[in-house]
């Protein structure tokens, strides 16, 4: 029988370089810092490093606005250091996955500068240029070519005064969308990707890759989306999420870039709004598109409409969602598993309990729950330390373009500034972007200078140095989870069966392979439960891994998680 792919047994660690480790004292993390901290990754046992963008960039969106795809920004170091990183990782048996941001470039990319220079530019059609809406003068209210609302607030169109036309940007106006309909664009991207693979990188995390195909009519027309309540805009997603040529483009990319070297690579597509049915198609190995996708359903359960309208998560909703994804990709395709990344608030604050009493226990409980699902787990820097949301006193403490744009738009539309700020404190991406807490020093050991965003005030207590040799720490628990996946094929490959789908606090499931079964029981609450009452048929079992010392095997304590061998 065919060997399962290597990444079924792998754990990926994400580095957001700006916030990981600063080696030169400018307050911004860099590749030198990553190179200094590779022992932390080896110690954790992870297999792959996914590095968020380090390419030259004006940093309007912290590097997700790229002005040169084939170099390293001096802010982060040099190409030589990247080569060193590849060699160091390979020497330690780890792989490097680069971020691939090709739905859009920076507005400072030479391609866009040239495209913008004139309607007759040979690169004009590399981006989406459109005249004002029929009958309206350029710049008039509502004259944008479509009514689409940007992911980062405001319209998705900005007028270029000089040329009199609008260009499309699904994100910030400094991130114009590339026109993937144009084969020259696609082949330029493929050539760049081959260049990176030839340099030794082991794959790509493809940023918003399910937005590259826009639903464009035969004459180039783009259509308005359904109105968004309370906003003068319409919903762009119906026209841009998993558009008509998404699969075709990814298959073409596969043929052009990955053929002959696919087995050793990791290809993960980040796909906001993707459904489980679409994900099955994207990750079916026979179709040769990507290995797995990042989906967003489970991180969309604790708000209504916009992420800045938060509400509490119901555990039963989480089970229903994860359960459908586990079932939907059981026989075909593969899941990626994550709580945290650089776009999400910290999981221990969001889904756990970051009060002193339960912070360690809820962080380890959530980690166990996630890592024991079927799929490839992703650990985001600091998650393995139980890093939590930070304190934002006022607007000045925020850095992120999404948060700042949202604040400007919401306040302009008459929302109460205090309410807007309260939602930002809870949901802002900046919660994930505070410096990694290495030690109890004044800047948490992150920099000798002034950090670009304030260190979380809890760093004196919550840091890597304090946890490294403590077997009870969140860090030690993550180490055990990674080791378990490596050691036990049931964790990597076993079938998933959800138990207790309607229980509001206890998350339980089994994983089975070749007659061997693991039972996973996680108490996602501060109440106590009697195991015998919950799962009477599942008595006994040998404890394979747990997050608390078991005092009474019959009692599941607050935030306790157990993995038991029951067959
Ligand atoms: O962050 C989000 C929700 O708060 C998402 O809407 C996010 O913008 C979306 O998932 C796309 O994310 C990716 O592309 C963005 C970039 O800002 C993100 O950091 C990146 O992960 C544009 O490149």
C-alpha cells in the first residue's frame, strides 16, 4: 500500500518574524533573531517552519504587501541569511515553508508602478483597472466600479487621479489585486515560485489563494454584491471567494511549479470562506492542487457578521463545525488544524480562560483538543507558552491596518468609540503580534531596543525561560503533543468519531486505526464532571497523555484533558 504523506505526522510552527526575535536592536524581529532561536524549535520537536513574509515591502500590512518577490527586506536581514536558515533547518531535519502572497502586490511593486503609469502600459492588464460606474464622474460618491466592501474596511476600489480609472484591492488600497486572468501574470508568479524551490525552500503557505479568480463576465464585467446591512457597500465575497477558475489556476500552478518534486513539499492554501465541499476538491490528491487548506469556520463562531461584533462561543457549535470538517475530509483530502495565527486573537484568552487560576490548564486543554484531531496541527509562536491577549489602553497602542481602518470607518459611521475600542481589544490581530516572551527581562528578551509594539505586561511571569525546564509548563505539554503525533500512527491517521455532540462543556472523541483506539476527553469549562456519567461505556483505559495529574480517574477536573488508550 502507498505510504501516507510525511505531513500527516508533522507539526508546523509559524513564525511572524517582526515579533519573534530581534537581533540588531531596532525593535523589529528579523532573520538573525530566528537563527538565534532555532534551538527553541528543535526542543519543541516541530517538523516545519512556516515563515510569514520577509520580502521587501513598505510594511503597510507588515509584509503582506510585497514590492519584490525575490529578495529579503533589509529590515529582516538578507538573502544570505535566508539561505543560512534553509541550511540550518535542513541540518536539523526541519523544512521551511515560505509565505506566498500573490493575490496582490504592494502598490510599490514595479509591476504596479508600471501598470499605473499609463492606460497603454504593457502591464496595465496585470491589475484590475476599471472606469467609473456608467453615468457617474470619477471620484463621485458611489462611482466605484462595483459596490464591494474591502476586507480592511471601505471600498475595494481606489481612484488613480492621473489615469481617471479605479484599481481593485480586496485588502488595503496599498495592496492592489493582480489580474490572474492574464497568463503573463500567472507565468511570472510560477517562475518566481520555481526560483524559491530551487533555492531550497520546501513549500508555500498561499495567502488568500482562493481569492485569485474573480467572477468576471465575458466582457470583463464585475458585478455588485448583495448589500451589507448598515454599510454603504455590498458583499464582495460572492464574486471573489473560490471563483470560477480557482481550481484551474491551482492545477496549472501545480503542473508548472511542483511537478516532479511534490512529495517532499508542503502546500497549504489559506482560504477565507472556503466550504468543506470546496476544500475536498482543493485537497483531493488526485486533482493535484494543494495538500491542505486553512479554513475559517471555527474562528468565525464567536462573532456575528463582522469580527468586531463578538459574542461568546458555544462549544456545541465548535463541535458541529470541527465534526463536519473531520467527516468531510475523512476519505479524501486533509485538514489543517489551528487555533492561533498572526490574524487571530490568542486562543487561551478567546476560547480558554486566561485568569491566573486556569490559564495554564486551559491552554494545555485546548492544545490537546486540537492536536488530537485528524489533520496537521499548526502552532503559532507563543501559543506553546500560553501567551495571551494583551492590554491596549487606547487607540495609540494598536498598530494593525485592519484595526485602524475599522476604527476610522466605524467612528465615521457614528458608532460609539468606546464600544469600538472594546471590540478591538478582544478581536484585534495585534493581540497575536506582541513580541514573543523569551525571558523575564524588560523587553521579554525580544530586543535590546524599543519594541515596535509593546510587550505584553504579563511577560515577567509567562515566558520561555520560566517554562523550559518545568515539566508542568504549557511548553512541556506542547512538546509531549508533538512527540505523541510522531510516535503514534493512531494520532496521525486514525479515523475520527465525535462523542457527546450536544454536551455544552465536554469535548470528546475517539481516534481508531487497525483495531487500536484512543479516547480523547477535554473539559472545556471550570466545572467538574464525572466520567462514568458522561461516557459509561468507556470505562478504564490507560492514560497516554494528560494535562493534569489524575487524582481521581472518575472525575474530570476543570479544563482537564485526557488521552486514553481504550482498545
Ligand atoms: O485577518 C482576518 C480577519 O481578521 C482575515 O480577514 C484576513 O485578512 C484574511 O484571512 C486574509 O489573511 C491573509 O491575507 C491578508 C493579510 O493581512 C493577513 O495577515 C494574511 O494572513 C492580506 O494579505
